[in-house]
C-alpha cells in the first residue's frame, strides 16, 4: 500500500509540473508583443496596439466602432505598414481591455472619446511622428473629426461610415471648421451613414477632399471585408498624401 501511495504522489507531482509548464507556454503564445498601455488626461487606462516601421515620420491612428475593439483593423494594419506608416490602434474607453464599460455610458461619457484620441496623438508625437493620419469608423469617425478641428497635429482624416449624431458626437456641428485633407467613405445600403458622409463632404472647408460611396458593403469596418480592394485603396491614399 505504501508503494502504491508513493506512486500516486509522484504521479500527481509530475502532473502539476506538466500543467505549470503548459500554462507558461500558453501565456507566451497569447501575449501580444505590440500591446501597450496608455493613460488619458482624465486617468482612464487604454490598451492599444503599436506597430512601428522605423522607416519615416508618418503614423496612422486607428479608431474602431461602438461595441468593437482595435482588432477590427488587424487586416488593414499590414497594408498601412507597407506604405511606411507606423500604426497605433486604440481600444476606446469601455471597449476591449481598456477601463470602464461602454454599456453604462451617458452622452457625456461618449464625448470623452476625444480624450482617447488626444492620448493617441500624444503618444505618437512622443515617438517623433510629425505627420499623423487618423482613420475612424462609425463613432470613431465622429470622434476623429471632432478632435481634428482642435488638434493641429492631425494632418488628415479617413472617415468610414461617419454619422450625423452618434451619442451626442454631432459631426455637422464642427465639419465646417475642418480644412485639411479628408476622405469620407460609406455604402449606399447603410443609408444614414451615406447621407451623413455626403453632408460632411459638402461641409468641410477644403478642396483636398474625396467622397467614396460604395453601392453595398454595410457599416464601418465591415467594408474592409465586404469590398475587395478597399484596404489597398486606403494604402494608395496614404501613399499619395506624402
């Protein structure tokens, strides 16, 4: 009986060691080496993915849709980097692994998305980037435009499926004050965004603007998968700006 008990103890110890080793290996596999932590001016911690090219002073800030996270842009990031841009993809407050819970947000809370955009720009500036493009989808597009009119460090915008009013972020209140390069994108089967995109395009005070309207494709980052060549088109736009 003693030999059997000793065998069981040894077996259990070996099993525990194997479990610990496997757990360590899994942690190494799932750790994102590009993930960083940022803290906004109102002390909200944001997770983000930072992808550095080391090939120039251009960078892109990516802003996702409501209820999504930065990984919505995973398929686009390689195209951006191929055009010599570094990339910072944010998880907005309340989304992904960032602080707070967006399902409890009031309209006042949604206004604070611009602080997340500001923190993203601060980070890119601290890394030495002097030419910054912001790409936003849906409510991310609205936040991008609102911050751009008050932040001279933002050099141009790509707005995908912006809205006239997403939780109090009203683009037409400030589109008329934007005067830098901009591309506005929407799909006709996303009626509200198509109308808003057209109004924003007409309102901005710049000649360096483009309106891209797809017949179909859905809302926001859905266009990255529904429209073949859309990612490549974004790459071309970025390449032609500089």
